[in-house]
């Protein structure tokens, strides 16, 4: 299937590892012109080298902490200076924030909200005008579980992202812009492989008990869904939350 993504301009946050890197790689293979964002420049350079090796096209590298209040303005300015417009925003940066004791401090809850909700929303607000001007845009928000299995400062922001995305999708739909969320399950990543389940035995045991398909997914399993939703062919899908988790979600809604 031709996804009709050649020469689309895509911005991917959290592109240095995991799902963000896999999404950047697949968008690059589809012919997109890329801007990649992350905090660790050396890892972004590795991603860029990988993309160049595949297609000969080098992405715009933006070393930014997206929780910085002024980051959306700087990112917008850099992308528009290089590419003149933007078609696709992949809001991938974020992370789990377990509360280690008590009910959590105000600082823990505020940091979780800044990273997992405010940053992506502010970046979308900064870039949507460019999408409206050309009557085409795709905003994909990578979220996470909303099932409160543990006390975690990332879970309420995940819920906020899905509600905001639904509201936003209704406002910008007339401009040819879709807004969707992807909720990944457990996939091999820096966080999972190095901190959550550092041993193969732990991974296999968890998958056997908690994931109906019986294995932990790869970042590319999620990236494939993101890339399809970016396509002009996905024009009738908006305001949705799509779970890519091997069947692990406990409820059908």
C-alpha cells in the first residue's frame, strides 16, 4: 500500500530511542522529511546516522527538553526555517512516574503533568497553525495506561491527553487535521529492558501472565500504527485511542 507520505514534513519527539526512533525510521522509509527531538544529542546523532544510511536523507536534529516553557517556540522556529511548514507531529516523549512513597509530592505530580500532558499539548498548539494553513495535518499522541494498577504520576496525564485529543480533534477536523492517541503496551525499550524487566526470565514470566499473545512487543509494532495514522489514507480516523499491546488491556473501552 502506498501511504502517500513522500515529502511530508514530520516532527518526532523522544526520537533518540525506542518507539520514537522506530517511528522516525519508518517515516524516513516512507519518504518523509524529518525533524527529530530529544535531550541526548549523541543518541539523536545515532538516529540520524541510521536514517542517512537507509535513504541518504539527514533529519534536522533538535536537542531540546520539551518540558521547557519556551521549547515549543524554538522547535517551531527551527522546523519552519528548515522546511517552511509541518505536516505531522508525533508526540512520543514521556515516561512512567511511579510514586515511591506516600501520596506523592506536589513536585512529583507537577513534573508528571508537564512531561506527559503539557509538553505535547503546547507543541501541538504551536504547530497546528501551519497545518491549518495547508489544510492537512496529523497529530499522534503516544500515551499509556489509564488503568490505575499502581500509584503513578503519569497515569492522570495519560487520561488528560486522551480527553484533550478528543476535544482538539473536533475543532481542527474541518481543516483536514486528525488527532489520535496510541496507547502502547509493554514493548522492548530502554525503560522496560533496563529498569522494569532487566532479565529475560522476568520478561518471559510477565509476558506469560499478562500479555495474551505471550510475548513482549517491539517498538516497531507501535511505530507501524503511528505511521499508518499519519497517512492521508487514514483521513476518517480521528479522536480515537488505539491500543497496541498484544491484548493486555483489561477492558474493551
